[in-house]
C-alpha cells in the first residue's frame, strides 16, 4: 500500500498534473485497486493482531461529512428526483413544448458532476489508504511524507530546467503543450498556480522532516563562536545539506513560478508548522539558531536573485482584478439563484455561460478562482457547509493530536498543509487538479493517523 501511494504521488504530476480524462481515470482505477487491497489486508492475520481502527468519533464524523459531497454529486446527475428540482436550463434549452427532457437533472452538466463524484471518491479512498498505512506503522507515515518532499524537490528542479529550456531553446510542443509566459515556471502542470501548490506542499513536508530530524538528534545552540562555525560546517556538509538544498530548490521554483498566492500561502504554511512544532513538539532546551539563520539567509539570497517574476506579477495585480471580480459576481449570483440544490458539482464551465457578462462572454472558464465559492455554487449551501464542517472537524483532530505531543511531526505537518492549500483555494483552483488533490489527500491521511494514534514518531 505504501509503495502504491508513493508511486501515485510521484507519477500523477506527469503530464499536466493528470488534468486529463485518462489521467484521472487512471487515478480512479488505482484507488479502486487500493480499496480492494485494503479489504483483503483487513482480514489478514497480521492485521488482526494490531488495532488498525482507532476509535475517534470526530474523525468518523469528518469523513462522513466529506463523503456527502460525492454522494450529492451523484444525486445531482439523476433524473429520479422531483421535476421541480431540475435545473431551469434544461427546460429553456431542450424543454418547451416537448415537456421535460429525458436527460434533465439537478446539475446543468450531469456528465461533469459524475466525473467529479468519481474523482472525489478516489481522493477519499486514497486518503483513507494513507491513514490506514500510517496507523498500522508510524514509520510508514514518515515514509510517505518523505515521498511528498522528494516529489516536490524533483518537480521543482524539473520546473527550473524546463523554464531554462523554454527561454534558451526551442521546445517541441509535445514536451511543452502550453507555452505560457516564458518568465514563469510551471513544470509539468498546466498552470503556474498548480505547480506552486504542489511544490509548496513538498516544501512544508521537507521543513517538517528537517525539524523532526534536528529534534531527534537533540541539536543545541552552540556556546562559542568557534563551536558554532564548526557545527555549521559539519551539519551543512553532512545530512543537513540535503534538507537545505531541497528547500532552496523548491523555494527558487516557487519564486520563479510567479504565483503570488502560491508563495504567500506556502510561507504561511511553513511559519504555522514551525510555531506548532515549537509550541507542542519535543524540543531541545535551547533553540537551534544556526540552521534557521542559514536557511533565512539562503531564502533572502534566492529572493533577490529569482524574485523578478514574482515582483512583476505583484505589480500587475490591479490588471487582473476586474476579471476576478467578474467571476466572484458570477459565483454569488449562481448561489443566490439556487442556494439549496446548486448548479452541479464540477459544472462551473457550463454555469459560467449562464451568467457571464457581454465583456467576458466569449471566454472559456473551466473553474472559478475560488474553490469555496465554486463549491457553494455547484453543490448548494447545505452540502458546501457540511463539507467545510468536515475539514474543520479534521483540522480540530489534527490540532488535538499536535497538542498531545503524540507523533507531533505528522499532525503539525497536516495542519500546515491544510492551511496552505486552503488559503490558496481562496484565490485559485489548484485543488481541482488531480495531482494536487491526491497529494493533499495523502498528507492529510498520514497526519490524521499521527493525530489519532498514541505512537510517537
């Protein structure tokens, strides 16, 4: 199971973050096989000897709340509901004198809602698989965090090389089918924001592992300048250099992506992680200053060397506010028109044309640049609130696990990643990309395992 989950995290970003039908269909197939594997292992003698299912009412309720979204998405595709629930667009386009069209449903695009339901069920299954593996053995959770960190470093480096190739060489369209701004790195993803969210999760996980590594070694603040210099050279020429170089590669890739929200939310996630692990985790009696001063110095240097794309995007922010405001108005109007039933989970592409103004009517917009508004417009307010409640319950469980000092690195990392991805979802639609959503599910499942077990990692 750990090998399957690790391969999924490493392979789904190629290509385009699996943001194609065959890509997410392969993820759904892998999730189905993973579910069958979990069912078989549940009856194995070795599993019977260990208590896999830790009793946690909050965890179960949170998962049930999340499960309500794909279940409701499937209901939105059915024509067995009362006719008064059908979306008015069906009667306007296909009804009229012919009465109720045979394909009428709550969703304005039932096929898109069905696809979204399959994706959501796949992510939930993968998250449960990661949770089960980490509950079975705490070291498995750390292994999966390492895979996420390695994936972030690998694709961050890939993004840097791909950016250099685009700027200095002619790249074949088959290799780079979306030649976006030549000054921004987006790696194998369609959009810079998806790339920034994925690399940001890897950076948060690597910083968590670095902090855990230092605590495990019992590093202390040197008492003399000579010893401080000696310790710094020994650490950063040894194991510490791996963490520092990995963080530098990912931070540089984040800066060169030019994603404003991606950089800001990643820094918030890292800061929250360090605060949680310092406040609740095991720590040495004195702070470890040398590694963090070195890390901040490297980050400052990278910001000066590679921060030009980010600065350019920050200065261009007012130019894109008009279109973002238009999308927000569309979302609010869609919620107001169908606050309880919604327009269909994952059907914003069709909903957009119902509300787009004349100025933007010819644009093709697949997703709203706000996951929460799109959730409320697609699923309706009741199901959207239940889904958000599910994440709140899971976050509360992570905070409780962090405060208990039980496997602090896992729940603290999960809270930090949840904050990073959640804040980025206010401005972009990164979670709609399968590679990002799958990796987030793995990290969240591992973190919940660390929060609901008494095994110290």
